């Protein structure tokens, strides 16, 4: 299938792209940085999701995965408005089979930076709106809302032994997810799943049970 993924230069987005490529899909990536993915099945566009006028023309996207995001850096413009712009341009059309938005456990709990929580809470609500609008095409739209994931964005706490110990005390499984684990969830919700839609799927190792946010001051 023709798969468009945002935020593919590193972390979760790169793992998602690699999993889809390994399963024979044609993948298009959009990121404001260059990509290190080397595959004949992969096309990369360097573009910021906020730059609506500079987004490439890509027809007949079958799977759209809105992964691009930031933390404490223009969160509402990137995480929410950028995601909406990408979805309206590429996702609301007859060829679409599935849309998946990468949300956050913080959209459920509110336990993080104010604008980050607001942006991810907006993603959860927008997911339901899109699910209704793509249903006539027989398509699904859900959000996958991770807790802690081992990515470069989280280095400042992962490399602080004291904070890391506190975080692990808040996480019943006493570990964070790998990017590859999140990619498997993405693949299931967009390829295997054909009926679950309009849902916000929380995958956080039980962290949200405790509702405490720990970060570096």
C-alpha cells in the first residue's frame, strides 16, 4: 500500500517507516530533517508540517500516519495544527484506508507541559472527528497514545539516574516502550485492523494509572 508517514528522520517515525518497508509497502516520509533510510521503497521530502504551501503533492495515500511532533516547542502549531493540515490535505479522500494519529498519554492525564497536553488532547478529539468523516470511504481513524518511549527526545531524563529511578517507580512494568514496539502497534491499527475506529488507544505500560509527571527542572 501507499503509506505516508510524518516525522521519519528518527525515533518512532523511523521505526514505523522501516517496519512498513520490511513488509513490502511503499513509504513516503515528510520531515524537517533529512532521513537515513536507504530503500527503493522509500521517498523522503524535507518539509515542515506547518508549511502548508510547501507540502508536496501526493495523490491517493492509502495509509496516513501522523507521527511528527515536538515537546515544549510550538506544540500546538506542530502537534495539532500541523497534524490537521496534513490530514486535511492527504487523508480525507476516497483512496484512504486508514489514518493513525500519534497522540500521547498526556492527552488523557494532563500530566505534562501545558501546551503539550493541550495539543495532544486536541489530537484525541480531532481523531474522532476524522473517523466520522472517512467512514463513508470504509476507512478507519484512531490515535495511538504512548507513555514513555525510548527516543532521543527523552534523553535528558533517561540519562539522569535520579529522575529515571523516579519515573520507573511510576511505571508498573518498570520500563519504557521501544520505538519498535510502538511501530508494531501502528502496523496493527492501520493494516490488520479494519473495524476499530474513532478510538484513542493508550499504550503506556500502566504509567497513567499513577497520574504523576516527572521531568527535569
